[in-house]
């Protein structure tokens, strides 16, 4: 019945030494993945949309559809 | 139907009571253990050393065994050691931790009451709910979608982006 004395100290430090680099790497990877799968396509979509955007044409289309209260469609 | 329910509820209560107070219900005479102001014996995994030993009224044979316990333990036989253990404790940990079939009752009760709730909800649907709002009708929904497209809702990546305005159809 002579077991070796179990490790009593430094348990949290040991766990952190192992898990903290993993945690930071995973967090960083998640951030980078989000940037290149979500934010970059979104910025490109917005840029492309506004390159060919004619606000007046869009306004007139909406006006004809009758969604405004301040202006009526040109027929009336 | 009602008798079945009370029977099932009764057995569930009895089993829960036994799990909580095993020292009182199963192991002693009720007279012996009904004084709750005295230290009590429990067979519980989270109380490994109860407040008092299991058997406190010892026969003469038990008393002589306890005397022998005061000497070197190497001289006790295996049976004597087990007898001493059983004097202090009623069940061993494995005996205490035996699985019961209680989970079946629990799951059965859960499903039963889910079913009952379903019936209640059905009755409510028939007798309590007001008439459906007209915004749920297909025609209203179609007009709603047309208005959203006319307003150019989320034209860059969202709703109106998916509509082809030249062809008048979804992309």
C-alpha cells in the first residue's frame, strides 16, 4: 500500500500551459476565417452594387410602384 | 384511466421517498428511527461517514468482536472484518449505487404529461383561439412580398437582391 504521492500543486498552471495556446490559436483562426468568408465578400458585394447604382432611376421605379406617401406615381 | 395514473404517481412518490430517506423506510423499524432529533444513519454516496454507526445495539457476540477490534487488526479474520464493516454500515457503495428502473417511470411520466398537454393545446385551438389574422392568407402574403420588392428591401445582399427586376422572377 505505498502509492506515490499525487501531484498536489500547479494543476491550473499545467492546464493553462496546454490549453491557452490552443485557445488563442483557435480564436485567431475563427476571426481570420470570419474575415475572409464574411466581411470581405460583403465589402465586395457593396462595392459592386454601388458601382452601377443609379439612385434616381431606383427612386423613379419605386415611385411608380406606389410605395411613397410624399410623391404619387407620375400618372396621377 | 384515473386509477392507473394514481398508481403510477404513487409508485413514483414511494420510490422517490425511498431514495431520499433509505435509513428510515427500508432498514430500521419505524419505531427505532423515527426520532429525527438524534443523529441518524444514511446510506448515501455523498455522506460516506454517517452520523452514527448502523447497528448501535450490539449483541454479546458483536461486543466481543468490537473488543477484538481494539487490538491489532492483522489478527482479525476476513469474515470478522466484514462483520465489523456490516456493524458500522448497512450497504456498501456498489450496493448503494445499484441502478434502479426509475428512469423508465420518469420517461413514461414525461411522455404521458406531454401527451396530456397536447390534448389541452388541441382543445384550446378549437375553443379558445381567436380567428386567424387576415395577414396569413396567401393573397395577402403575395401582396406583402410585392410591396417589399417595390420598396427595394435589402437590395445588396438580402431580399430584393434575390429578385430579378428585369425578368420579373426570382433569380
